C-alpha cells in the first residue's frame, strides 16, 4: 500500500471535520439557530474540499 502524503492527510482531516460538523448539525437537542450555523459550516467545508481536492484543481 502506498504511503500517504501530506495532501492525503489534509483531505482525510477535512472529510472527518465535515462528517463531525454534519453529524452535529443533525443533533435535534441543539437549538435550531445552532443547527443552522452548523449546516452553513458544513456547506463551507464541503465547498473547500471540492475546491482544494477536486479533480479540477
């Protein structure tokens, strides 16, 4: 198996962060305003991943 590169590690960290943010946004125990902010953050993280690690870079 090939060794991971710093770019791979950055992508893995970004995906993990996106997953954690998305899961937190689904937590119905949080106030709706907090969930809305978390949804916005998740959308920004997804856009960053697409921009920084997508095939068109």
